C-alpha cells in the first residue's frame, strides 16, 4: 500500500533524478494553483534545476506580487516552440485540467502529479495525492521539508497564500489542525498574514463590485429555497470591465443564503458552453455531482463545464442536484 510518506519520497526522487522541468497548473489558475506553481519553481531553483512554468489563463493581478509569478507564461496558443520530458502538475484533479499546456508535454513525458482533490484519478507517473489536505500548497510544505533547503520568506509567502485562499481565510471545513500548525510555522518564517489577507481576500476592484452587483441581480431560487443560483453572461463581463479573476467568491452568495443547500454560479462562456461552480452547505456532495458532468473538485466546492444553452444546462444541473438529496 502506498502511504502519503512513500508518495512524498517518490516525489522527492522525481525532483532529483530529472532536469529541465515543466511546471503547470490548472486552467484559470486560482491562489493555490499559482502558489503551488511558484513553490515548486522555488524548490527546483534551490536544487539547481532548470524549469519553465506555464499556465493556460492569466495569473490573477492580486497574485502577481508572489515570487516567480511574473515568470509563469500564459499559454494561449499552440503549437509550442519546444516540448518537455519531465512535467510537474500541481492542483490538477485530472489530466484535462492542464488545458492547452498539454501541448508542451512530450508524448512519453514522465509526470509528477501533486494534488489534493478527492476526484484526482492518479494520472501521473508518480502521484502525491492527499485529499484531506486543504490545499496543494499544504502538500508542498511537506515535500519541501524533505530537502536540505531553508524556506525563505518568498516560498513561505507562496505556501501561506495557497492555504489562505483554499480555506477561504482559514474558515472552511478543510481548515484542519495541520493547516493551522503549518500556517503558524510559515508566520515564523516572516510571512505577513494581515497583508496577505487584505491583498488576497478583502480588497476588491471596481469591476469586481460591478460584476457582483450584476450577478446578484440574476439571483433565482427553487420554490423550496434549497437551491439558489446566479448567472453571468459575456455581455455582463464586458459592461462591468470584469476579468475571470473578478468572479472569485460570487458563488458563495447564493450558497450562504439561510436555508440554501446548494449554491450555483453559471458563467456563460459562449453560445454553447457554460462553466458551472457548485457549493454545498453540507448535505450534498457536489464533487460527485460535478463528476456526473465530467468535472470534479471537493465535497463542498466543485465545478464542471457543460456544452449547451443556459436554459438546458440550468434544468439539467437542478435535476441532478435534486436527485442527489
Ligand atoms: P471553482 O468553482 O471555484 O472554479 O472550483 C471549485 C473546485 O472545483 C476547485 O477545487 C476546482 O479545482 C474544481 N473544479 C472546478 N471546475 C472543474 C472542472 O471542470 N473539472 C474538475 N475536475 N474540477 C473542477
Ligand atoms: Mn487547490
């Protein structure tokens, strides 16, 4: 049986035995994705390895202060100029989550898959999956500690950022004793907790407030008050001058309404595709729900992408939520 410790040791070996690594995370990277990417980059630089960090999607503006964040290449086109034989995927529950960056993988590339999603299907050559970790960054803290390197403030700040954002500011159910212990150690490495909370969680941009206003105007609920949802259209995005990163947290509003069991955010991508974000108040396993639509995530927070018109997709998702009680 593979224990977590054994997986970490295999991950350590993977980092030592290759070079010229490609480090990727999921499309439209969030706090944990960016943090985990740069933490791996930082560790590789400590080990004297060369590496390239690539992502599909913009790095959220509020995370650009992180060490290495400006070096992450935003991959929007294919084919790439070159490919890599050793790849490290962080925070990606399945292979499809890497998006267009897959075009950078050699066909016979070896992959180190580091992730905390229970829906992860172990697509790597080496897999470090800890589904009770609050963030991929939490796993990276353990991985870094296997090497004779000293965590500096830059790396500690990145790991803390992953913990902070994936626990919603140390509030969600995934805020385990280990999260708090790890955060405490990171603070001892000089991390500025209040600054990160302000920059990453409190501060909002004007487009963010505008798009939230727009989303709240679209609020709908089922008659029994158990499912609530909001919709954002491409036109809303343009009118509000909003970027994808401005949508972070919107789904919590329908979910947080008293009596609501499942909050949903439908983001229309184009005429034929909708991104669906699902949040549960506790009774419904939305990871399972998202998986029935080809997506994934965590028990209380999951997502998927569906093809079709909004009307059809809303009907389909509501029906599936009702089937899940
Ligand atoms: P969000 O709704 O904030 O985009 O995502 C919530 C959670 O679900 C995150 O952990 C995210 O990684 C996961 N998730 C969101 N969309 C998808 C998807 O299309 N596929 C998979 N496998 N996971 C997703
Ligand atoms: Mn994560």
